[in-house]
C-alpha cells in the first residue's frame, strides 16, 4: 500500500491500500549484541550521513519481472520478494533469494488450488525457513486464510481464520499467533466507508483480542485564505472530498517480529508511530520516530536487534532518508540520506553490520540488490 518503487510499479496501484501490507522477521543482530551504528561518513546536511553503494548484484533468475513492495529479509540474510504476475496480478508468487543472489524457493499461493483463492497479500518469513501469507477466497463473504509454505516452497497447511474483514496488514508472531489489520465494511453498501479493524488470532484461527489505536494528530494546515474567493475555493475542495470518500486511514502499515518475540508495527503518520505488540494482543509500548529535518512520510521500516530503521520519502524533492532509532525508546540515533538513488524499495537493515539493502529494476528490467553503507 503506498511504498515508492519505480514508475513501473504504478500499475501495482491495486495494492496501494493493501501494500502497506507487509510483514517479516528481520533479526540480523542477536538480542544482546550491541548494534554497530556508523557515525563516520560524508555529511550532506547537518547530522545526515550519506549512504553509498558497497555492492550491486543482478539476480539472474529474476530478469524481466516487476516486483511489489514491501520486500523482507530473514535472520540468515535471505531476501523475500513478491513478484508481479501479469496473468494473475492478485496472486503473484514470492521468491526467496539467498545472499549470493540464487533463488532457493518459490512460494506460490496458486499451489493451494483447493482453496480457490482470489488474492494473496502480505507475507511473513517463518522461523523454519518457510513463509506465512494472508489470502482470501470470495468477495461478498470472504474466507480468510493464513497459508504456510515449507522452506522448499511447497504448500504446507492453510489455516482458516474466524474473520470477515478486508485484511491489508499481516504478521506472524514467533509464538505462532497472527496479527491482522484492515477494514471491516458492508461490501454490498456502496456508502459504507468501513471502519478499521485490528486483531490477534491464534495459530488455529480463533480471535484472541481486538486492538484499538488513538488517531494520530496530523500536521496543521497552513495558508488558509480569509477572503470570500478563498472560502469559496475551500468549500469546493471540501465538497469534492465529500464526493470522493475513500476508505479510512488504516490502523497499521507494516510489521516485523523483533528479537524479543513481540511484533513491531508501524503506522504511516508523522512522526512515525511504531507499536510494540505482544502475542496476547497487548500493546506494550508506543514509539515515536521523528521525521528528518526536511520532512517526509514513513514508507518502510525494518527491525534489527535493538534498532529500528525507518525510511521517509519526501514527495516534493523525490528523496529518501533512513532514520535509525533505538527500538526501546524511539530515540533517533542517526539519519542516512540516499543522494544517488540506491533504490526506492528499502528491503533490509542489519544493525550489526551497519548495512542497508535496497532493491530496484536496472537495465533490461534486471532485479538489482544494492547494499549500502555510510562512507
């Protein structure tokens, strides 16, 4: 839902709402290991440090294929990338790429043919080397499933959830429970904008707890006109907004499991809000990660050891800045800029190594994996 890949990925707009979808287990640092936060390197504005590519790798097996954000990593450095399939755009597979650039598994929701799936969305790498993915069958009365794939990509087992809402954000706890977030609405009522719904489900599909979140305060609007012409224009804009009512802002945008077994779940707000949620559904903590000085909207994040890395995208300047913060307090540690366009899909972060991984399509639509470090 709303991440900034290349212009090619505009045709993936059907996921703009759901692909806030996303969810993974990025634990490249051990729980007690101190993170290596580089502070050297060329500063480009105050305390912001420039990132530079340390390696670029073309993935031969993924030539000529668009991909969808977000992408994920596991503790072993494997990449999980959701591909766009022209013949079934809502049921594209996820490929697993090892650190050497070799495809080691293909997780294809079409393999669960008995479920007659209509779409598959957010996914979460599993501790056994496989993957979990949220999927849906049916439109008016959807059946919601969590698909489990084995490490070799073969279908393992589906779990039907006791849920009847449109799921856009999904993540698997290490304990086996699942977090789902989306919109609940009457699909037969065109005027029903729906309402947010977030809950934790057990491994066998039972709802354990519903969660509620305080609506974040948006930035104040500036430049309001006091003249009659200004009031008329504002009234016209408001009328147009009312006529083009859309779904409510989603509770949650993306989620990853931390080394403590809790889920770290981001909301697309400014500052970025990251909720720490226990497998029981209890919100343990709310972290606020401030945007960089020049602003931006959080578009992706990753958890590694005791660090959070949040990517902020500035639409006006078309620039990306990654803010690294303490995973216990939300306190900003460093900001890293991407002055050379490393890749608009922020895929991984390793706190121990101080390495950021980005994806993009290169020449001939070759998938490029770019690892960057401050220099």
